[in-house]
């Protein structure tokens, strides 16, 4: 049986098994699926094509008895002279005294090692008696622990394949193998360990990748379905007429992307399952407008709504604009950490009694003592800061509201369908008409004075500017321009009629507010700030964003910052002051100047960083695949996703015998039993 201990494989003793355990290999099945991390391709080339210091493979005949010399207790040197294409090649093997017995004059050998073209000499890392059959051979390389060597591991895997290989049963329906021309499961495993040629290896990998993706996507789709079934009963019967007249309140027409996202969300809200949806859209694409409409829809269904944002500043800004928008239609309140005792108590009472219709705030919103009368919809801005914990908090209070996550950090499609495979995704991939592209420039620090003059010119014609600096305090070690210094520098430089403001995370909340308010009212024209303005802040009159030490920010963050300008109808500029030390840093700056599209930027960021780092490993929720790579194999990923969706929607797992094996395998996944939130 495949789930027996590896000790049952011939040639694996106690110590060997212990070392295998270090590699997380316990059962025969584990062993069979312990795959090479790479393959060395050994190709026999004519001597004239061998490159000095390359790893090469040659085949030849041993001319004389090899000579063996010892030096030190265990060290030895075996020298062969080999005839290759009638040229005498010297082959040196270190510490393989035992090989002398196997290699005799007249034998043909295949030798792999480092080539010295000047001395016509090879330093052998691998040898084999006889000639390599094909001109190309593929050597699997395993990562090994303890006393295990690549060679010994290959031997026991080969043994295990021989004795147990037939038990590797097919799990994919036959029709899929035919349609995609995939090898069987058993063949694929065998070929991944012992590929005969590149074509075989390619097909084996294709099969394995598809299987990994399909299983993962099936799991995600099943989870999604389970979500839906488990949360029956929160259909929100909103008033369509009222919602339509609410939309009329906006001084603009919704874009068609806004309209279709809105429609998708409203369908979820009206249906009996609980919504679990991600709304993606670039900064300024109009997500907040859509959010407001959904919150209103919830109110017309007799429910309460909550809007949760990451910072107090943002909460206050949303609070103000929503209050304006809703007017007498709703009782809108603000709840943040700085709302004081009496007012706070009054809000809480109002929420529980159902007198407060709509609550805006930070995380403080859904915790501890905050009780709702009937919470219908929670909207969470910047989704990745809202985790499993918060959802559990809501559930523990007996609440199963529809949940909409909004993010202005577009997640590459490849990641969205893996990391968020159990979510529905809506995209606003279009900007409101008339928006001008923010022009982005990357400059060196010595341009600073010219930039300041550029700012003066624009401020004099009524516009405003941001200057962002990464840290607030002097740091000797890191040569960082700090916001306070910068502030003083600018006050000196600018004529007195240009007012400069300073904002950073250490300021008390009311001071931050005051500064932000003055900036919004154009009483301050230039705002020096750390990244606290990063998320959501809206001052349409600001047209210049200067980012100091831009190489210290990630692409997503830079794009967020750039999104603070270009919100009005005037031409806006984003100026990156950066002297990146490495290629990745330079590449980031170039990408910023090349594209304004958040989705494209996210894809390129992903290419630069790799999937694990995209969200930060800790909370990524990104599965680890053995062979598959989400970025490289994204086509296979999309295929698997479509197939999984079809299989789950058609309930094939439950009804069709071809899918029995898949069903059995998925049934062993603990997540599918426990992971509901
Ligand atoms: P986001 O939340 O995606 O960053 P907002 O909803 O804050 O975007 O919208 C950015 C700005 O664009 C706001 O000033 C908003 O009033 C305006 N806006 C939103 N939708 C439209 C539209 N369809 N046409 C014109 N302006 C719009
Ligand atoms: Mg619903």
C-alpha cells in the first residue's frame, strides 16, 4: 500500500528512513511524490564545441590502467586517460578510490564534469561505465538531507516505482487525459523521476501542473459553494426604485464598469447566500461611489450598513462625503478610536436600537461592545487588512452580513484566482471619462531645485502639491530625507504666500485633521507628508506628487501615492526622486514611468517579486505547489479554474462516476470540513 512506511521499500533501513523523515517523506506515497527540484541536462557535444569551465559530458575509451594516489588519510586522486575522438583526454576523480576496481583499460565510460579546455582535462563529478545511450540525458537533482545522496535517493525511488508504481491510480477522468493529451498519473510520476528526454519531461510536468491546479481550484470552488449554502437567509430585498433615484444624486453618470460591478454586487445582496466579493479598481476609478450605492440599497432593505477603512483620516473623509451624499436619507455616524466616552456610548446605543443606519469607522467598528440591530452589509476598504479574526468576531455576534472587500491595489489576475479563489471578483477597469493621465517622471536628487520651481509655477496658477518622504525622524544610518527637515527647507525656499503644511504619523489626531482640512480647503498649498496620505485621501485640486527616496517604496505603494493626484480635470504630475542601487529598484522606477494602469503594474510587480512576496508571506494564503508556478503557468491555472467551476456547478463530483477518485481525494482535505470563514 502506498500509505505504508518507507521502511518497507527494499534498501531503506532505519537510518535512511530517519533521514527521509527530515525531508518530510514518511510514506511510500511521499517518496514517489518527492520530485526533483531541477534537472541537469547532459548533452554529448563534439570536443570542439565544449566550452572552457562548463559542465560537460564526454564518452570515451580508457587507454591505460587508471593511476591512483593517496594523500592524507581519506583523500585520493584517480587519473584516467581517455580516448575521445582520437584525442587523449585526462580525467581526474577525487576521493573515489573505489572506482579503480570498476574502471579498466579498454572500458568505455561516460564522464560528466568541469571542462578545462586548455589542459584538455575534465574534473569528474559523475561517471558511468558504458556509453550514454542518447546524446542528451536528463539528470534529476533532488534536494537531500542527512546522509542521503542524490544517487541513493534515485535508487530507492526506482525500487519503489518498481514494487509500488502500479498502485499509483489515475484520478483525472479519462476524457480530460484525452482532451489535453496528458500522460497517466503513473507515467507522469515515473517520467518526472526518470525522464528519457525533454519532450517526455515537458508532458509529465504539464500533467502534474494541471493536476495540482485542478485540485486546488476544485477545493476553492467547493469552499465557495459551501459558503453560499451555509449562509442561507440573508436576502436583502432592496428597493430598486429608491436605489435608482439615489444614483441620480451623483453629479455624474456611472461608468459602464461601475454599473456592471454594481449589478453583480446587488445580485449577491438580494440572493439568499452571503456575499463574499472583492471589488478591484484603480485609485480614482470610482469604487467609493459604488460602495455608497450598495450601502444605501441595504438601508432600503431595512438593514444597517458599515464601512470600514484602515485609517482615521480616511474614515473622517468618507464620513463627511457620505453624510453630504445621504443628507436626510440616513443617520450616518462616525466611530473611530478617538470618538470620546459619551458620544461613543450614544452611538453604540443607537446602533443596537437600529437608530443609526450607517456607521463609518476603523477596525474599532466591529469589535467588542459594538452591537448592531440588523447588520446587512459590511464594506471593507483595502481588503488585505481585514482578516479571518474580524470575520469571526462578526459571526460570533450572530451576524452574517454580506461582505464586500474593496481594494485599490489591483491584484494580478493570476493571484486573484488563487489566493482569492473562494471569492467572487468584480473589476472596475475603466476610469471616469475626461481624466487625464498622470505624467510620471523619474529624476535624480540634483533636480530638486528645478522641481521646487516647477511647484511654485503651478501653485501660482492655483494648484497644490504633495511632497512625500518615507520617514519622519533623522536617521544617521539610513540616509533618509526626513519630512521635518524637508518641511523647514521648503518654508525657507518658497515665497511667503505659498503655505507649507507638515503631516506625519506622530502628530495627534486632531492636528492631523486640522492640517488635512486646511489642505483640502487650499489654505495650505504644499503638503509635506509621510505616507499617511497614502490611502484614499481626495483633494482634486492637487496636481503634483513628489516622492522623495522613491526607491524605498514598493510599486503598489508608489501607485497608490500617485493616485492622490490626477483627481481633477487638470494635468497632473508624479515626480519620483530616486537613485536606486540595484536593477530591481531601477526596473520599478521605469515601470512607474511606463504605465498608469494599476492592473498592468500589478502584473509586472508580480513578475519582479514572485508570488510569495506579493502580499507578504505571513498572510498570503497562497498555496505552495510542487511543480506548478502561478506566474509562469498561468494558462494552465486558468484552464483548471474553468474546469473546476464547471465540475462544481454541474455537481459532477457527486453524480458522475468518472469523478469518483477526485471526490475521494478531496474528501480527505481537512479544510473542506472546517474552513468556512
Ligand atoms: P476610488 O474610491 O475608486 O478611489 P472614488 O469613488 O473616490 O474612487 O472616485 C474618485 C473621484 O471620481 C471622486 O471625486 C468621485 O466623485 C469621482 N467619480 C466617481 N465616479 C465617477 C464617474 N462615473 N464619473 C465622474 N466622476 C466620478
Ligand atoms: Mg445576500
